[in-house]
């Protein structure tokens, strides 16, 4: 009986992808680092040999990594694409080699039949949730907003901007007065916020900051404090990701709201891959993760404790 069971489980695991290449963008944010950690953990849990390639923010490195995965004959590829455009050729090469590709957290503008599925949040909806929060919070008051955008050309930067703009459309009291990329990093977020503060009467003309991720918000909070203003009060702060550090800022009253993005995209991705490889089950083209709003009212200290250790 035991040996029959062992050979059955051997047979079923043989069908699942054994070697998966993962082309990661880099480690620009706390969220990104957690996604890397969790992807490695999820692969290990499932006995998958994960070949990891860090692209250092460069699309050309991601294309090279994909070509090398194809040459090695991996069973499947995961990619978090740094920008939206320019993937057709390499995705076609993977398709010709019959290697399924799964997109993680960011999308591409290529035809849907060039990849198996995409796991991620509704990026435009995230921006809308952030904007809706601000609309409600400011009421009829005049509010000049400064915006820290994510990496230029990346799907989250494009869609989070569009979603936020849709939320404030029709509310003439709310205006985006400055908008620039902070590349999703803490250092760039701080640097660009410093220039916004200088340009806007030392910050006195800014009512709110919208940052496309928490790391840039954390950098900007530091800049606001150094300018002698109170983040969270003088300048409202709303951002996206829900990393542990933003909960410390929420608890200290220095941030106001964040929209959660789960860093565990690999769990659903590997599940879809297994169903596809083992049972020929075609997954939907988009596997959506949740986008939950957190504010100072959501016991940020407790959430901070919960979040630490979940890949962060
Ligand atoms: O693609 C997801 C975004 O990339 C996260 O919101 C940001 O922190 C990361 O760098």
C-alpha cells in the first residue's frame, strides 16, 4: 500500500513544473523584497527548483533572463515586468518553446495569448480607492495634491495615476498641482518631495500627498518633517502597498491611508500552473488579488505586528 501511494504521488508530482525561472524587477521597495521572499518560500514548499534573476530595474536584463530560461528549457517562467511595453518578441519565443509564462503584479500591453495568466491587483482600482478616500476626507475644502509616481512606463504608475484622477474628477476643489516620478524608492520619494515642498511655499500650499507606493510616502514623510511641517496633519498622506513601515507611520499619525497589495502573488500563480500542467486546466487570463483600504482607525499597531514576518 505504502509503495503504491509513493509511486502515485511521484507520478502526480512529476507532471507539475519542476524548474521555474523567475525574472524579478529588483528590490526597489519593501513590497518588492517581500514578493521575492514569498516567491522563494512558495517554490520551496512545492518542491520547485526556482531559478531567480534580479534585473536591477532594467528591461533588457529581464529579456536576457527570459532568453536564458528558454535556452535552459525550464518548465515555466514567472515575470514581474518592469514596464508595460516591448515584450512581444520574447514572449513569442517562450510560446514557440511551449514554455508557459505567468505575469506577476504588473501587466504588459502584449496580446493575451502570449502568456498563460497574470496574477495581480486591479491597479486602476487601487488608485481609485486612494482618491475616493481623499475626496471623502477633504469634503468641500480646497486641496492641492502633490503626486509621487512610480517607475515611468510601469503599469502601476500608469494605472494608479488614472484611477486617482478618475476619483477626483468632478471635485473641482481637489487639484493635482505637481506630479513626478519617485521610482518607487524611499530615497527618490524623499528627494522629489523636498523639491515639491520648496516649490510650494515651503509646503504650506500642499494639502495632500498621493504616493504610488508606501516606500516613497515614507521618504516623503521624512522630508515633510524636516521642512518643519506635520505629515498626516498639515499634509495628508495616502499611498499604496500596506507594508509594515506605513503602519508605524499610521500609528504615529504621520500617514493617513494605504491600499493593501498582497506580496504573495506566487501562491496563486503556482496553483494555476499546477492545474494547467497536471490537469490541462486553462486558468482565467487575470487572477485578481484584493485591494483593501487601511486608515488610522484600523488599529495600525496590531496590523504592523501581523504584517512583520509575512515575507517582510
Ligand atoms: O508592481 C507593484 C509595485 O512595485 C508596488 O506597489 C511597489 O512598491 C513596487 O515597487
